[in-house]
C-alpha cells in the first residue's frame, strides 16, 4: 500500500513538474490568451482549433471558448478554425503578454465568395428572370487561365448552356445560338470581335472590368438587335477618393491600370492598358513557326463625374488592335504571296447621363459608337507591295430609359432607342501598286433600327412575381443602292438576273419589323425554392456571313435587305431553383426550347468575301435548339465552386427549293457546327489561408460535327473527295484539366504595395484535343489531317502588384 501511495505521489510530482515546465518554457516567452466566440450570437465556440506558425499540432478552446499558452517571443502566424466558420488568420510580433478577442464569422452569414450570382437568396428565388448569370471579376481572376491571361469568355464556358467550337474559338455559343447572335456589350457599346489572336484571349481588359451579366433565358425588353443572348460587361468606375495602381507582368502580356481622383468625391479617372510584346520568341522556335508574328493590345479609359446628388455623367472609350502573320492560308486570284497577315482594330465610345427626379423616378440617356475594322494583308513576293482586303462596321446608337419604382415589389421601365448600322464598305480590295490585281469596292450598306419598349415587374401575389415586357423594333435598309431582280421561279444566280431597281440616298430598299414580347414568371414554393418560366422573342437585323466554324476577320457582316431576311428567335424556358437552409449551396435545373427562323447557311462552293450580290451565295432556313441544364453551387466557405451538366442539341434545316443548290442534306435536319450533346464542367477554388489560393477546373464535352467526304472520284489518275452531306461526322470528345496557384503577400501595417504570384498549368495531362479535321491533297490522292491548338501542358507565371493604401 505504501509503495502504491509512493508511486502516486511520484507521478503527481512529475506531472506537476511537467506542467510547470510547459507554463514556464526556457527562453524569452509570453502568454497568448484568446477568447473565441460567434460573431453574431456572441456565444463561446468550444473545441476551436488553434495553430501557431502553420504547425500541424494544435490546441483546442475550452468550454468557455478560451485557450492560453506561453509562446516564444518573435513573429507569430495564428490560425483558428472551426467547422462551419470562416478560418481566421493573424500575423503579429509577440513582444509581451497578449490577449486576443476573436469573433468567427459563420459561413452561412457571410457574403458570397463566389460568384455566379451576387443576388441574395430571396432575390434568386423571387426574381422572375430565368437564365441570368452574374460573375464578378474576383471569381474570374481565381480561375485557371491559359498562358496566365485572365479571360472572361473562357470563364463563361464553364457555365451550363455555354459552349464553343474549340480552343481557338472566336466567341461562345449560348443555348443553340451562333457567335454573332450574342449581343456583347462593354460599357453599353457593342463588341463585334470579342477575342484576340483568333480566339486565344478575350478582348476585355480584366483590371478595367467590374462585373458581367449574361442573359441566356428571359431577356429584358431594353435589349434588342440579337437573336440568342446578351453579355453585358460593365467597366469599373474609378475611385473618387484614393489613387490606385495595379499592374501585372506575364509571359504573354503585361498590363497597367491607374485610378485617380481628379476632384475628390466628384470626378475620377480610370485608365487601363494591356499589350503583348513577346512575338519575337517565335524566331527561336521550330522552323515551322519561325514565320509567325502575333501581338495584340487594348486600352480602356473612363471618366466618372458626380455632378450633384441627383446627376452623374460617365464617359468611356475602348481601343484594341491585333496583328497575326502566318504562312499563306488560301489565296486570291492573281496575288502571289507567301504569307497572310490578319489585322483588326476596334474603337468604341460611350457616354451615360443619369438623373434622379425623385428617389422613385430616374432616367438615363446613353450614346455609343463602335468602329470595327478587320483586314487581310497579302505581301507580294515580287516586290514591296501589299494587297489589302478590308471592311468596316460602324454602329451608332442613342437610347434613353425612364425607371419608376413605386415600391420594392414593383418596377416599371420605358425606353426608346435608335441604331444606325453602316458598313462602309462591307468589302474592299486595295491592290496597291500591283498591276495584275483589280480593285474592288463594294457599295456601302446603311441600316436604321428604331425601337421602343415597356416593361413592368411586379409582385402579383405573395408567391407570384411577374415580369412582362414588350419591345417593338422597325428596320429600314436605306439607299443609295441597287436591288437586282431574278427570274421568277429560278435560283438566285447572276445568270438569272432580269433587271435592277435603283434607290436614292435615304430611300428604303426593304423594311422589316414586329413586336418582341418578353415574359418571366416566378412562383415561390417556399422561402428556399421557386419554379420559374419565361418566353422571349428577339429579332436580328445584322449578322455574320462565314463558311468557317469560327468567324475570323475574313468573315463578313451583312445587314438585312430585300433578299436576306432578319433572323427571328423564340425561346421558351422552365426552371427550378433551390437554396439550402444555410444559403451555402444553391441548386438549379433548367430546360429550354428555341426556334429560330431565317438562319444563314452558305451554298456549296460559296464565295462571298468580295461579292456584291451576296444573296446568290446564301441560303436561309430554320434552327431548332433544346436542352436541359443542371447545376450545383457552393457559394461560401473556404472551398467554393460549382458543378454542372448539360444535355443540348442544335439542329438546322435548309430547304428553299427542290434543286441541290437550294437545300442542304436533302432538306433534312442536320447538326449545327457547334452541336455538342453532352457537357460537364467542374470548378473548385479553395483558400486555406491568406497566402494561398488554389483553383482547379475540369471540362468535358462531346465532339462537334464536321463534314467528311462521302466518297472518292477518280479523275486523270487522281483521287478527289466529294461531299454530299454536311456535318455527318464528329471529331473526338473534348476534355481538359487546369490548375492554378496564387501566392499572396501578407499585408503588414507599414506596407504600401501588395503583390501576388499566379502559377497556372493549362491542359494538365496534355491531351491533344482536336480543333478540326480537314482533307489535303497528297500526290494523286488525299489524306485527312487533324488540327490541334494545345496538345501539351502549358505552364505560365504572372506577377501582379497593386497599392493598398
């Protein structure tokens, strides 16, 4: 018994000694005491995990939410975690006993970190608009980007219902619409070519963008002029009280953005520029790419003036330029050239005046101008002369809206607008000093669109919210110009012309118009779920003519005329939305059906680039698109992201007559160039601490259609492929995995600048995704070839810096 008692006393003595040793460690140390509680309720958080200097071993708070420990003097990085709460970080110098009071923010109560929507849960459930996506620039910058370039369009392709024809696609296809059927706006001014270098990067300068809204379902009545969807990108307003600078240096481009208050709290200016200067590196690559030259640049500026509490004025401008040179692609008669140079420029202006009559009634007037000039340059091998093929699109618009909000549940909008479409010229060939090339100058096209709209959004009952809008548009194809007449019952061919009618300046050669109803309904099932439906009819009076899968600068814009009717699209949508109790997760399921009349397709062997009577090369038909989209989003917490699946089909039918030249695929339905039945997207972003942000994306989609030879003809001992059916085969399925790692500097009190490094690995496992399949003559036969854009992992690094005070 005595021995047992002695052992117990000895054990307690040793335990006491160990405890004293823990409380009084050798060396200079100080007490760290922390009281941990919920930020809203103030209740203590029990078993909160406390870690010092990223050590895997940690302490736990007691029943009162308190922990105490002696820690050696010096720099301390404190991390506190608890399930269901945002992780807390703190970096400080420990020089004396320190007591901290930490209130953790519950994930369910924080603002959305990602997203896909900046609306509150109540708005998401109640709002009658269906198929509306909002992405903030912070979310976009966290996603992995090809070659380190933050890209709005590539980010958009991670959402359900949004696809493209491949890696280097010049734009996106939204719910069965072609690239030109999307209205892309940058600070209210339209963008006609949304990418640099044939689709490698989008033209929107990331540091000058504040947010992006995409309307792929019910489209508000204020938007018109396109048949499929609207992508409205807003330029950031400059700071009115602080001078700000941010810059980035990457492998492909470098950028600089400056915000400055010209008159504090009254006038601010934002200037942003980006440029690529590294195309000299092609000279050191393999022989087949040494002749390539590629560079681009863009610049944006915005002046924002708070005139008084009831009036603001903003003026913005945007410019971009592209140059790309490669070995000769195709040819033009009598032009001997070994290379092809593509060049295009965009110059936009917009001005917006906002006036508040009362807190419930306001008005805004917007004036915009967009000037888009693509060209092809063919340097002749026999001298210094360069032959140029160019065109120009000038878009000018004036519109005004009157908004009346009698209460939070009711909003009325009335607006008028006028748009002038001027193609001057739609095509021009300038031979320069070449004696063997004849000049071509197509007559200008001048179109005028007049529109008015009214829209009423109101809460009909406690559970039902309605958005009812009506837009009317009227289009005039104006002279001067000539309209040819073809023999009745014949094909539209030059040989069938029987006469022509001359129209003077300002005379209407053709007119079109009609009502465009818009309807959105939201039935609130409970506080976390709703059922929505919508209908939109849209008319498009100017479209792209192209026989390629992606509109390059070689494509041609065309206004509606006596023979080219405007495209008319009708979209019906139905959706279910559900939010979790904590508002951390959101789920959606949407279905849609689109019917589009008067789509454009080219005749077999069409050549329309420099043809005056382009109607002889075109056919018009119908398009049918339908699909189901499912999506789950985690909007808050250390790890955020979304996962989505889409089943969608896009089918076209062209049948203008019984002859081979008047129909495609015998007048039967056939898949469109961008028909991809299955699409799956995954995006994850995790922020384990203030220093590190890790992102990963995975995308999969079915292979798109292409036209394969139906058979082979033998002529003079040569094999010649012939084609009878269009888009009857498919390239391989597409899939890709990307990673991104951001390393951020911890902000210190005396630090003025903050920098971060972004490391991106694009196409992690190096899959050689097919972009297209084509057939080339080899000897007396022909062989199929595949074109891939990125067939290996691409690593990039970018350094960003900005001032923080």
